[in-house]
C-alpha cells in the first residue's frame, strides 16, 4: 500500500465510526505523542544490548510492531487532516539535513549541526 492508500483506509475507518469529529490536529498530535511514549516504554529500562535484541522475543516484538503501527497511524491521520504531503516533507527534510550535516563534518559524530563547526 502507498502512503495515500493507507491514509484513505484510516480516513474511512474514522468516518465509519464518526470519529472524524475527534481527529483535530491537537487531538491527533496528543494521541501521537501518547503512542510514541508507549513505544518508548518498551525500551525504557533496557540496556543497549537488550534493546538491539528486543525483536528476538516474540511478545516484545509484537508489542513493538503494534506501537509502531499506532504511531504511524496517528502520523498519517495528522498529515491527512493538515494537508501535509509526508513524502514531499521528508524529501525536503533529507535535503536540509544533507546541508546541515555534511559528511566531512558529521561522519561518525552524533553532534547537533549547530555544534559541528565548533
């Protein structure tokens, strides 16, 4: 499925339940933040090694997949409701980050772009 097809599926799902009235940008952002928090909770107290192995445990892997799906669903609804073309927005952001994080300065570093020249 394409991003647009997923958005249409989610819009239809909301429409069938008369939930469009609740899908305001504010509510969708809050729901998105909540779901991102639930995803973060899965990893919260894991060591780096445990976090890298989380998908090897079926129960944890299923929880990660479900929370990631929730995050994506709310992001897609938010983009649909606000009229943001996510593919275009991401392409623009990738190009901006190419400029902010030139390979010669950013290679192997986790510094924010404002600290790379320092």
